C-alpha cells in the first residue's frame, strides 16, 4: 500500500484559488473595519469637540 503525501492531495490550482479567497476575505474585513471606524469617528467627533 502506498501513501500519498498531504501536499500532493490538493492540486496547485485549487490551492491558489483557496489562497486568493483567503486574501479577498482579509481585504473585505479590513475595508469593513475601516468603514466602521470612520462611521464611529464621524458620529462622535462633533460631541467630543
């Protein structure tokens, strides 16, 4: 019985697609956090000043 290494089980195109999806998710979360921070600052800044 021969064993297949874990890294050979996933094709390179599937691996790069997974990595691209991960990068897109990280960028989307970063944009959401920036939008949320801007909204909080613009709402609270007049009250602080």
